[in-house]
C-alpha cells in the first residue's frame, strides 16, 4: 500500500482555478473522448470508477484520485509530457491499515474538513455512507486515521457525492447524487474545526434519472459555485448559479457539447453512469472534462475554447480552392466543419461563460474575416436554391459576431461596419440590435416599414436578435438554423397585401398589411411569454386567468393557473356532465365537439374559438397583437361591443396587452397599420387604481371605464363618446 503524498496548501480540487489571477477558460464544447493510459496500457479499474483531480505539487499537471467498483481508492500520478497524457499505474490509498470501504461503487475526495491545514480523506461507499478520515500526518506526508466520522446520506448514493461550501457560510457541505437520480444537500451546521452535517434536503429540486453524479464547480468564474451533473445516459449538464447564497437560483441546465456539434454523450464508451470532473489536464489553459463510468474505463475530453474554434473557422475558410459559396455547396466536410465551429462558439456565448476580455478577443478574430472573405461573409444576395447553405452560414456568422459582445449601440455599429451593412439593414442593426437575414431580398420599403413598426414598440418588453424570412433563404434554412439567443421567422410576401384582422361582428373591418402584422405577431411571441415572465409575472398569470374565464367551468386549471389545464380533473367534469363517455380514444373528439357547439366559445376570445388557445396557450398573447397593432381603437370598440353581447372575456384580453405595452405608465401607445406599410401612431391617457390596474382609457372623444373583481378580471365596463 502507498501513502498519498500531498502539498495541501497547493492542492486544489480543480473545480476551482488553481491560480485565481489566471482562471481556466471555460468551455461548453469538448473534443472526442480518448481513453486515459498508464505505463501499463489503457487504464481500467475494477467494475466502476469515479474520478477526482487534484494538484499534488507546484507547477505539475493534476493527479487523479479514483474510487472503484469494489470499495477501494486509488492514486494515479500524472507522468504526462507535453500534450501526451500519461499516468502511473494505480497505487492504493489507505487509512491506517484500512484499504477497502464496502464492496461496491465508491467515490473519494480530499478536503481540509477541520481547518488544520491538512487535507482529509472523504470516502462515499456502502450505498449510503460517507466516511471522513482525518489527516493525522503532516502537510507533506499525510496519514489518514483508521477511525472516521460517519455521515449517513440518501439511499443509493454509493460513490456519487461532492463537498463544497454551497451556502457561503465558510463551512463545507455535502451534496449527494443517487442511483434514482435525486440530488440532495447536507448542510454543515458545525464549526470550522468540527463539522456536523444536517439531515438531507432537496438540492434545488433537481432529479435526473438516473445515476446522478454531482460536481460543484465555479464554471463561469463569477464567484458563485455551479452544478455539473453527470447521469446514466452518458451526458453532462451544467446548471449555473446566480444571486446571493441564500436566495440563489439554478438556471435551466445546458448540456455540454461535442466540438463537432451535438450533445456530448459517452454512454457507448463507459457503459452508463457518467462521473464528471473538470480540470486542465493538458495545461493549455482551457478546462478539460474527465469521466469514468460503469465499465471502469477513464476518459479525457479536451476542452475546445471559443478562440480555438474561431481559429478552426478561419483555417477552414483558407482551404477553399474556388469561390466559397460554390465550395460550401459541394464540399460536405468543409460545410459541416464551418457550421460546427460556429455552433461550438455559440454554445459558450449562449451559456454566458466567456469573460469580457475573451469576448473582445473573439470579436476581433471573427470580425477581421468579413473583409477577407466578402463573397461569403458580407451581406449580398445569392442563388437561394443553389447556395442555401452559404446563405445560412453567413447568417450564423453574423449572429455569432452580434452576440460576441454585450448588447449596446456601440457594439452594433462595430458589427455593421465589419459586415458592410447599409441602408435599412444597417438601421435595424444599429438602432435595435437586430439582424435581418433575408438573403438581401427585402425591398427598401420592406425595411423602412419594419423599422418604423419595431422602433414604435416599447423596447424594454421584447428582445429579438434575429429575424429570418425562411421562404427567401432556400432549402437549408431548417438544417442550419442561426442559433441565436432569440429569433423569429416571418413570411415571404410583398408589402400591400391586405388582411382583415377582425371577425365579422366587429363594428367595422380592420384592414391591415399581412407582412407587417405577421412581424408584429412574431415579435409579440417574444413579449409576455418570454421577457414578460420575469418582467410582469402578474400579467403572465392574468393571461391564464383570461383563458380559464373564456373556457368555462368544465375546464379545470392547475393551481397556480400558469401550470395550465388539469386534464384528469377536466375529463372527470366532462364525463359527469355527459360530454364524454370515458373512452380515451374518443376524448379528442369530445373536446372539439364541446367547444364547437356554443357561440360563447366562438366569441369568448377575440381571435377565435377558445379551444385553439387552450390547446396552444403560447398563442394566447401573440394573436392579440394581430388586432392591437392593426387598429388599437377598433380592438377596444370591438371588445366593448362583445361585452354588450354578454361575452365578457374579450375586454380582459384587450387590457392584458394594453397593460403590458403601457409598462405601468399613465399613457398607452395606440397603433393603426394599413396595407403598404404606413403606420399611424397615437397615445391614450390612462388612469389607474391603487393596485396599478387600468381603470380608465381616454382617446380623443372615446372614454372607457373599468372595475375589477377579486381575480383581476373586469366586472364592469362603460364605453362612451365624450
């Protein structure tokens, strides 16, 4: 047996930067997996392996601490030379005369648990135990005591755990995964010299079936620890943390990716049970990913930074032997390589991982290419059928350039200058931060009308970075999407085509321009249901309350209402009322027939039968834009007319979009769009009650007064000419 020789003051579990002044560059993309090797050949442990990296000496690449599938812990000394990664043969780690912890899956970590300057040994084993062996030796020659502090954790933990100060109180906590997938937290309630761990509690309600392996890592170097989670199916997901320790939230997970595109997955290599670790194993300053798994093999996936991928993109462009649009159309390997390089860069950008200096470096690297390859990367019109892939590649390159730096006008001007954007395309970009990707097909009138409408929409309530026109981009538009953080698509059509956005019972027709109303509709998709969920959660809830009001008493919504329809409860009510026979095969027909049978469902929503919006609630707000932007005053009059007919839900729908667009102010923007792109703008005065709700709207000679019930829905409406 061999003792583990460490320099504890230099040891770092490489979830953290070894040098705080020069942190590792994060990456969401990784090269193909390669099996780690020792002097004896490919490394493979008994039955299963978990992996932990640490630095055991200054200026030396990290060693590995492993737990195998039979209760043993191993040390692998790093014997790498340059880019060639190699380790010593595994050497057993002992605690006094103890060399085995149970007989199953095992995990280990090194941490100074009692703050005495010496790193202690933690071993997760025997299904639900973690043993903490104090270091009774010295800082340079540790010896681990036979006795241990035993912590009982969740069933099925086995070797799946990490130790880190999650709540920011200076004490290291235990975070455990499990066979079933639940992640739990044991808060350290002790002192710096004497730990004491609380009973487990859910860890941000994360459950990922199954075989969840947590690693706590400040992945983005923002000072907040994040969660890296490996699961059975070969994937690794990053959950970034934000906010103060006690109020922090974890973002929705983002899966790590292959550098060639697509979600990273090593299940075919490790036979289940991914056990991730992050470190810079090859010394290039970029994080690498390590993992073991069920079959005991150890794998390295070298991190590929955004700057690396920018270099790859440049080198691939240099290989073209003929005009680039034609080369991209003919050479599948070149085409896929270029798109993959940009996709990998976007993965880092969309995850928000790159520090400001790296983002500026990335922008400069990429921006210089537009002048070198104008036939591809600057704005122009190509044959969309023949060169569709080149059209989409240019659009994706523009998107990466736009999102490489934080959104502000100075950056947008730099992008426009680099890409030689002119006319209406330039104005959309520098005034709104919007890339219009249309293969240079829109007319000047299109661009002017778009700018006029979008600049008239309150800028704080929507966020769109790209607008595409799929019909003008060719057949590769779906195969190679732009990958923007936010974007919409609109229809290919000329200005001037008329549409009546109001039903037959409207006081008068509301004729508008189809091209522009389509634009308004798609932008509205990026309002309440995206930006507004955080900006105005009260209105997001009110949208569902309005849907529930129009749906009638047989449709039961969950609590809270934003969770949507409670299908089992609704089906029971339908059955009790005789509208459904209980056969699952007839449910869809019964559902449709119920809403088709009565006028109240046809007129309960200002844009059509309520059934459509119950089935597609994401359309509930955006379709209101079709009427509001076509003719705001007419929409108010129309909803008031339906009120008089006994259909009281429509006015709530008008006020929903009015409340959102007014942003709590005492004025309300009013619109009227006519075929050909003309836009008439106006302003209505608004009065509010103590709760901030609109109780009166005054526009020219028209005045509407409202009162509310306890559900924030309209109880009374009075519309009058002044």
